[in-house]
C-alpha cells in the first residue's frame, strides 16, 4: 500500500505543479481545461484497460512483450472485417476479442505446458504478430473511413457519456470487476499465492498452471477490448507502427502502481494510478514544449525508478516488535 500511496502523491503533486509551471512560463493554462482533461481521461481509459491485464500477468511472475504487435494485428483484421468483408459490427467485435483471447490462451499454453519462458514466448509473439499484420494487410495502412454501416460502434468506441469519454467509463467498469476478482475472491488469493511461490502454491493444492494460463487469457480479453477502442481512436492502422511499445506503457503503469516484477504483489488501484501518472507525464511533455523525442527517455526512467523502489522495499528488514 505504501507504493500506491507514494505514486498517488506524486500524481497529485504533478497535477498541482503543471498549471504553476505554465503560469511561470507565461503560457495560457491548458492543463485544467475541459478539453485537455477529457483527452487525458480518454487516454487513461485506453491505456488503463490493457495495463490491468498486464498487471495480472506480472503478479503471476510473468511478462508479455507482444501486446503492441497484437494491437496492430487486431486493428488490421477488424478494419478488414468491417470495411472489406462486410461483417456485422457485433460479429466483428466478438471475433476481435476472440482472436485476442485465443492468442492469450496460446501464450498460457506454451508457458505452462511446454514450459517456455514467458519472455521468449511473448518476444516471439512480438515479432510474429507484427509480421502477420503486415502480411495480412499487404503492408498497407487500413482504416474505417466514414464508418458507413457501423457508425454506432464507432460512436461507442470514441464518444462520451455525460461528457465522460467512453473509454474511461469502460475502464471504471472493468476496474470494479477486476478489483472484486483480484482482491475479494478465491481466484485472486490463488493468483497472488502462485506469484509469491509457485512451488508452495502447487503443494497447497492450487493448480498453478491453470492460474498462470488464466492470467494470460484475461490479458487477451482486455487487449481485445482496448484494441477495438484504439483502432477507432486512430482511425488509421499502419501494420508496421500501430501499437508500437504499448507493452512498455502497460508494464510501466503496473510497476509504478506497485506490481513487483518478481510476482506476488500488486493492486488494481495501483495500476490505475500508474496509468494515470504516465499520461499526466506525457501531457506535461506536450504542454511544456519538451521535445517529444524524450518520451521514451521519460518512460525508461520511470520503469527504472519503479524497479529500484521495488528493490529498496524488498531489502528493507522487517521490524521485530519487542517481547
């Protein structure tokens, strides 16, 4: 809980400092404008959805490096289903989420049954899915154009509900469900147990392989949902670049939110705070005119800071109460 509190205080501090810095630089205050807050909420929603899935995988002690490439594949295939193959919106949505879920199940199978390291499985996926997306699309940029015939789906993915962007509303709904699943259910307790010590969990009667595989399947479902929203948000899917480095944002959000890369630690609220902090940092870079080329430098520094903080907390000796 200390990690989450520290990240939350940093988030509050940044939100308070940005308007002050804007004023000192003589710039018009844009950070607290309605438009900017709505844009940030939309991005927090989109990134937060799949960050929760990555957080679950990290809690089991795993990792997934293929998320960005899966986004490219999903975006390309969904565009083709709607604009070229003439599929109904509902069927295209189900097929897209089903494809992402299937890929997550495949990763879980390779990791638990074939015993391939998660890093290797998902690294290969990163390369394979990106190449497949380029092959399927003939390396051409895909899109939805005017969304003729599926305007409702586009409006749901990119619209607002009472002024709140629908991706943020989706994030809130998913977060509530996942909070109950992770923190108030037997499944969640088993997931943490497997992450802390898989061998001990197995001897306790927990099917550790099933738990690990299920985390990758849940990640697949959430990537499918986020992939649909991202595809409509950009409305232009380049198979060679769409979703590049998204997995790094998700990992950074989870680590910042208190998920340990060793496994066995993390919380839904922490992941949400981490996702929000990353988007505020990104917004700060844009508003203050900092070169966008530093985006990845900031992201790398954030991940490193999170890992160092994790090391410090792990090494801190427990206090022994006097008898």
